[in-house]
């Protein structure tokens, strides 16, 4: 019944309360209060029980006092109340022992059976009341009560009845809130002769009996008399401490133990504990209080081992102490475990305080309850600063204002839902700065899943965040770089599957990002496959395949189709990334759009080609030289002409320029060329020179070389460009012309005989006239009266002078006529005509006129005096040019044609014409201020001597034509 | 022939001949001035005396014949050409244009002096005629306008009455004008006046026959 009630204490109390109130109400007395009071006594314990007792006593005292002081009704009421209180106290006394049993029931259920697994007794409440031997019940009750009231652990032994009716000894260790029962009956005592019992047990018979009981428990049991002299020690104990009874009781000083003297057993106690142990024992011996103590005892093995010693006095009927019995339990393991636990706890605490993390905890409601030392040091916060006025968490002083809202929301949600939270924010630091901190918190739940506590840790991740931010930035930068670089970047796996294209490439190919059916690699590969120009595809794939297998860098040009369908030329290059072993990890490639570049190049090439063709087809020899004159280019024609290449004349000790010049320039011209070319190179002045150039066949040909500097925008000479004309024919022609002119000059002197005679006459007449005049004058001076001899003399001197002058003229004329005559030869007239034209060309150009010569084909050669006919032609041409002089322009046409038996030559001018075509041939007829009028006369004489005719005609509308004919058939004409 | 009242201008580029000619003329008492070129001659200050121009055809600046043509309009002394060539066209042309003589080098002093004297004589005569004409022109200029109107009519042989009618004046007035003209022009007779008018190249405006119409 009691056990059943025990299980439902609140119900019991309520039932009792209800019964009590009902009783009070029905009986009209407060007697019903007894029921709830009894229930309270049944369940109250510790201080509650004391308070109950106290209350009861105060009520009793108050009631007694009131009954003595006040008469009448109050006294009656007080009397009944005092009776009620007394009855309640009796009920309390009856029920009071039960609290021990309650506490035992609540204790842990562990067994501590000194190595014996069986024989577990369980707690006293779990066994029937009658299971404990009747003799032991008071002792157990006492020990339990004692432990309950004083808090000192108690060890009691009692006999427990087995189901078969036999009793087994069980030891109960009782501590507040903790109790262990150990079955010790199985321990077998081992008698030893050495270990003896005191001869006279005296009054300690009971104690010895008790000790023997303990001994039978195989514990270290002992008994001693009222003054502390051992009368019994279990043999096992004697063996364990290696001390016989007499050793234990041996007095080591003058005084008895009880009087403060030292005895033998004290030697077996650890020096640190011995004084305390002795003092408490003496105290107990004097007062009769149970002796409970823990101290280290020296074992026979030489080690100090922790023992718990408990001793109780035995008393006679008058309460006099008759002796003491006690036990000592080896609690070394327990003690050391406890020490280790303490150590570990301390260690843990240190760990928590020193671990480089900020650890904290808070209650289920979110009130901060713990901050480790580190969090306080680092953040400068204390429990007070993180608490709001109502005790809840306040992070305002802990984190950056930007994160208040976020942190509070997260925190509130977690507290409400019990979800762990993880948050990153800027946390305040003791120095006043803020650093990135990651805080995680998780709740600790009980079995029912109710949150008991929140445990959290904050980690400084500032450096990590900073690094990560930096890394992100760098990655972004890199990504941007890769996407913005105006090329196509790509990556292939070692097997050639594309696994990365940069943004530009994707855009170029028009790869659709949205198509997620395929993997990226498949999409890229498919896009690439169709993008390569069909004409290039086989070549490209073969090259890629080859590169993939050989690992050599890849470089190709091919066409790639842009998303709009236009094929663009690409320059693709790739190189493998190798691991340490030389294996290919990835291929990294770049494709550059070179379409525009190629077009430009092509245009350039075409332009260059056309320029080169221009240069090569120009009828000239062209070359280029570096600013220092070194030849760097030669047109093909020049190369063919010279017959060797640019570098063929390179040799040690001289420049290419020198080598080339020495090889190609005629030795006679070389110094001049070197000097003038050197001058041009030094000053930048254009170079022009005529010299002989060695042809490949060894022949020197006359050339005219001109070179000018090509300058850049800054005016520096970049290159010398030169051109070289072959003027061999020109030079030869010039030489021939010069010869002809010389001959002509001679011929002219000889040919103009008639004109010369007139000239001679004039030349001679002039001094002759002077001589005559002077002679007359002289005669006149001499014949005058008187004769003027002085003047006569003067005139005679003049006569001599003038006569000599005349003689000189004659001498000059004679010299003039030394020219030998030339025979007539068979000559082609057109050749003579061209010679005459060439002779007069210079004069025509000077007068800004032209001479046109037209010769009928197939003219026969004529027998004539080449020089004389040339003279006639020159004369006629000059006359024509002079006639056209006033106009300062015009064309003189010379035409030669066959006219019957004659060859007719016409010289037609566009001048003013001639008034009298016949008169012009008369000697001394001249329309010119200087002419002597002899040219045409002589010409006519010459032509007529050749059997021809010379005459003049006026042209319409202007000008004149002089015509001469020469017989086509050579006739012997000796009329010269 | 006196040295003082005549002069010969010699233009020849040959210094020896120029000097010889000067010497010869001086030996014969003829004053001469020597010029090296036509330009020198044209630019020189020449005394106003009966003179002769002895001109070489071949000159350094312009031909002697050209010079002759150039100075033809002016009153110039008669020209005697001298030449080393003596070609016919030149001499003909020279004579045509009024040259006194055309001498071919070398020439005798007689021929030269004769030519020079002839030229100077011609010049003297020309100068006298030129002086008389100048006098007549002066007299003519002294006539009143009406008298100048009267003169051509009178010398044309019109009767006084006809002339007066022509001019719209009375016969008496005409006669007064006629007397004045005769007097002013120093004409001794009508015939003399006619001769003078002819010298002055006054055109005969009206014949008696015309007047009869």
C-alpha cells in the first residue's frame, strides 16, 4: 500500500487534503488537517521536513502559550490545536524514517560488489520490507538517517534474505543522493595463526562480534576498546598492512593514545593524514560519535592506499560505550578516479578557456550564461555587456551595426525553432575594430527533444574572408580577362574534348547556353565540329589528332564559321600543360581572328607584287641600299646584268658596299664613284653619275646612275633608292656626233670657198682702203706748202701698220685653205639627213622648235660629197629655223622623196616667207642683219656641182620651202 | 672750199680706215668728225653747217643702209657710202634712197673728195632752199585767217568777183585782202605769188573752170 502510494505522491497529498478538508467540514474540528500533514510528513525531506517540524513546534508552543494566557473559548481552541499539533508530531515521528528510503530509491543503481558480478541486492526499496534481517533494521535505518541529516557518507552492512530463506550479508554505502549496495558474503576468510585475537575481549565482545561479522564480509574489519586499543583486526587486514594486533597497539611514547600518545597503527598512516586521523578518533572516542574518515594507509607492498574508515561504538544498556567496531574500505581507485576526473574537469575548463575559439552558452530562452575567457579577452565583452536589462541576449555591443538586424533575426528564429544557426558578421574587438567572425550555435536537447541549452562557438575568420574576397576578386579579374581578351581561348582534355571556351568564343560560335540536355563538353565539341570550314576540317582534325598523340604544340590556320555563317580565318595555337611526369593534363589553346589581317596582308602582297612587277618591268636597273649604302635590293634586271647576288661579293675586311663597287665599277671610274657616292651618303644629297658598269659577260657598259634618299617622317634617311640606265648607245651616238661635228667644222671651212673669198676680200679690202687713204693723205701732206713732214711721217707709219694687217689676213686665208678635198662617195641621203638633223637639234631645242624628218623608204645611195651636202642641209635648216625665229615656235619639216630621176629634198619652214625667191640665191643678198648673203649662193653652187638644182618657193599661207634635187643616177662630175 | 664752213661726218667701225680718212680729209683742209657706230652718230651733237655723211655699210650696230632709211625723214646731210663688198643690190638701194655716191674700198682720194664736195654742194643748196621755204612759211603764218582764205582762191586763178562770191564778201573787200596778201608774202606779181604758193604746197582749190559751173 505504502509502496503504491509512493508512486503517486502528488495524488496522495491531494487525496489526503481532500479527506482532511472533508473531515474538518463534517466534524466541525480541525482534526482533518492531520491527513494532509501526514501526507506532507510522508514526502517532505531535508529542509522541508525541518521546516515542517519547526512549524509544528511553533504551532504547539503557540497553542500551549495561548491556552495558558487566555481563558475561555480561546483556551479551548488552543487546547484542541495543541492536541492536534501533538498528534501531528506523533504521526510525523512515525513517518519520518521514510525519507532515507526515498533517497536510497533515487540513488543510482550501480553495483559495487568488490569484483563479484552476482548477488546484486538492488536498493532496499526494491526488495520486500522483510528481506532485511530483523537484527539489522535499526542499524540500517540509523545509518541512512545519519547520512541523510549530516551529509556524511555512511557504510552499513546488513543481512539480506534470499528467496530461499537464507541471509546474505550486503554492504550499503550511503551518501547524500548516492548509495551503493555491495554483496560481500562470498568473501572467504582465511585464518592465519599469526593473526590473533586479544586474549581478553573484555567489554568489546559485542564489538568483536560485530567486527567478526564484518570480517565475514571479507572486509578489513576491526574492533577496539573505548580508549582506542585494538582488540580485533581481521587477518586479511593484518596481512594487508603487515601489522599484527600488538604492532597496532604498541605504545610508542609515554602516553596512551587517548591522551595524545602515539601508537603503532599510526605508523601505518600517511604522514600527511596521521594527525587528522588521530585527532578525529580521539574526538570520537571521547564523544561517542561515529568515526568516519578517509586517509592513506601503508600497505604491506609499501604503497599508500586511500581507505575509507568507518567506526561505530557499541553501547551497553546504560548507553555507555563498550567498544568500537569499524571497517576500512580500499577507495584508492575511487579516489584516484575522482582525482583524475577533477583533473580532467580542470583540464577541460582550461581547454575551453584556452582553445582559440570563442565559446559561449545560453539558456533555452536565449539568455547568455557563459562566456569563455577567450571571448572576453578578444571582444572585451563580459556577460553583463551581452545582456540586455531583462537578461536576454543583446549583441549591440558585440557586432557591427550593419549586422544587427540580420543577427537578431537569425538568433530569434533559431531560439524559436531550435534550428542550429550559422552566421557571419563583423564582430567587435577589444581594440575597437571589427573583424569577420563566424558564429555557430547548436542546441543541447534532452531525451524528450526539449532544448536545455545552446552552445556556441565564434571563430575569427577575418583573414579567411579577406583572403577569400581577394581570391574572388582575382578570380573575377581573371574571368574578365579571359572573357575580354580579344581572342578565343579554349581548353581541351588530353583526349581532345573541349571543356572550356571563353565568352568571346562562345559568342563567336553562337553556342546556346540554354541547351542543357548535353554536357558542356558535348555542346562545345558539336559546335566546333560544324564550325570548321569543310575544306579545312580534315587537315585540322588530323593535325589535332597528331598533336594529341605526340604532345607537340599545335599551330594552324583555318577557317571557322561565325554564328552568322561567315567563315573567318583563324590562327589557332595550343600547348599542353604537363604534370611532373611529363603527362599531359590539359591543352590550352588560343585562336586569333586573323581574317582582317589576312585580307590586309593579301592586299599588301598584291600591292607589293604589282609594285615589284612595276619595278621589274621598268626598262631600267633598280636597286636599294641601306642608309649606310649597303646594297639591300636589286631588281631582277640588274641582277641579270651584274650576274651575281647581293651577298656574293661579301668578304672579310671590307663592307658589302666596297666589295660590290669594286666588282662592278670600271677601275677608271671607281675613285670618282666612291668619292661622290660617299659624299651623298654622308650628306644625304642625291647622287647622279655616269660611269661604266661591268656586265656579267665582263664587258663594261656606260650607265647613268641616280640615287636619292628615302626619308621618314622625322627626316631620317631610311633607304637609298637608285636607278641605273644603260646609256651605252647614247654615249656611242654622242661620240659619233662629236666626231661628225668636228669633221663638219673642218668641212665647213673648206666648203664655203666662195663665201670665204668674199669674206677674204672684205678682210683684205679694209686695211687696203686704209693704206690707200693714208697714202693719199701722206702725199697731200708732202705736197703742201710747206710740206707737213710730221703728219706725213705719222701717216706713213699708219700705212705700214695697215699693210701688215692686210698681209696677216692673207696669211690667215692661206692657212684656211690647207684643208684637203674629199672624194665623192656613194652615200645614203637619209643618213646625211639624220646627221644634219642631229647637228641642228640642239639649236632647234634652244629656239623651242622641232625638226621633223620624213624619208621615203628605198631611196638609193647617191654619189656625193657627204660634207658638202651636209653643209647645204645644215645651211637650209638653219635658215629655216632663223626664219621662224620671230614666232619663237614652229615645226621645220624636212622631206626627202624620189622624183623621177632625181631625189628631191624639201626644207619647209613656217616663217615670214621670202619676197623674191630667186634673188635670195644672189651673193650678198641677205635678209638677216648678220648674214653676208653668201650661204644660199654657195649652197646653190654645191648642189649644181652635184648636177642638181636648188630653188625656193613661197608657201601658202606663210613660210618658204627650199628645194634641192640630186640626180639619182650617179654621174661622173668632175666639175669641181 | 673753206675749212670752217663745212664738215664731214665719218661713220666706220674700222679704226684704221676711220683715222686714215680723217687724216686724208684733214690733209685736204676738210674738217671731219669721226664716229665708230651709227648709234654714236645719231646721239652726237652736230654743228649746223653744210655737211656730208661718209657711211660704211657694215657697221657693228645697224647696217649703214638701215641707218640711211632711219634718218630719211629728218634733214640729214647727203650720204656717201663706202663698202668693202660693193655688191650691186646694196649700191642700187643706197643710190635709190638718195645717196650721193657709193664707193668701194679701196678708193682714190680724188673719188672720195669729189664725192664729198658734191655732197656738200648738194647740202648747201638744200640748206638754202630749206631757208627760203622757212621764210615763206613764216610770212604765210603772218597772214590773217581771211587772207589765208583768199590766197588759195587768188592763186587758183579765180577772178576777184568769183573769189568774192566764193567767200561771200564784196569784191572791194577781196581786193583789199589780195593786196595785203601780196604785200605780206613779198610777192612782186601774181605769178610770183603762184610760185610761192606752189612752194608752200598750198592746194589749188578751184580752177577757173570749176568756178564756171
